[in-house]
């Protein structure tokens, strides 16, 4: 092999061997979405894995700008796993260090985006946030989003919100959180088949008999009476 051919071979080796496996998102099945959306997903990952909350929110806003440009089903494939990974702190996609944090405002923005994109993976993350998030306002936001965007399994949504309400009464969380959870329950109940999970009844009874304002206790009592009439 001549020197010129050897140099050409090395050039190809250096610049083409990494190939498709390193230039496309490995969490997206091959051929599932357009190459344009694949490039967008890689760009979004760069923003979401940044340690700055402001940069993370810029990434979320960039994803939101794609809502009018791409099919929702394609976005569920390409970007919902990114946002779920960001909130779930598992980092199988983002691959960030242990110092990576997602503050409460960013988590709220991410949850709102997931609710708008929809899909069962997004709803699972909303339910998980209700159960696990350390911030009561974020938990209540997740409950509100579930109730405002009904999915295919309202019984699961109602149960997740009811458990959050039960936990909030046990921990004596603020009345603001309790009220937001009650509103979410009120919205989702008409859609559910099992409208009286034990967790909900216990939470409502705890509020009615608990050290809360008269307006909150009346709210819970009216809900119990409505359930009794159904």
C-alpha cells in the first residue's frame, strides 16, 4: 500500500468508524423517528444533562418548541425518556455525575411538559413523582396534571393521588397541598371505575376530623357525601 493510500485509509478510520452508533441516540430504536428528530434529541440531551437549572429549563423549553414541529407519538419515543430520566435520577441516558441536581421549579416545568406530550411513560413518571418527590408543591403539581390530562387508566391515577392525600394527612402537610390534592381527586373521580379506594376514604375522614380550617373540612365532608350518594 502506497503512502497516499495509507494516509487515506487512516483518515477514513479516524473520521468514519465511530459511525451511527455514536452519532444517533441509543435510546431511540433505529428507524423509529426521523433523522431530524434524532438530532434534536441529542441536542436536548446536552441541555438536560447540564448542572445549571437555567440551562436545564432552556432544554425543556426547546423540547416544548418541538411540539408544533413533530408528531406527538414521535416525541414520546425521542424525548420523553430523556425527561423521565432527568426526574427519575437514574441517568441511564443522561450519564451525569452524582453532583447533578434538578431543582423544584425545573421539576415542575418538566412534569408540565410530560403532561403535554402525554403517553403512558409520561403518566407513570407523574404518578411516581406524586409518591416520591421531596417537595410538596411538586407532588401537588403532579397530581393536578394527572387530573387535568385524563389518561387510559384513571383508576391508577386516582389511587396515586389518594395515597398522596393519605400521606399528606399523616405528615400534617400544609393545607395548601391538601386542598390541591382534593381538587385533583374531585376532577379524577368521575372518570374512575373504583371511586372509593380505602386510601381516599381514610384521608377524607382524617381531614374531616382533623385540626384543619373549617373550609377544608367542609370540602372533604362534601366529597364524602358525594361518594355516599353515587
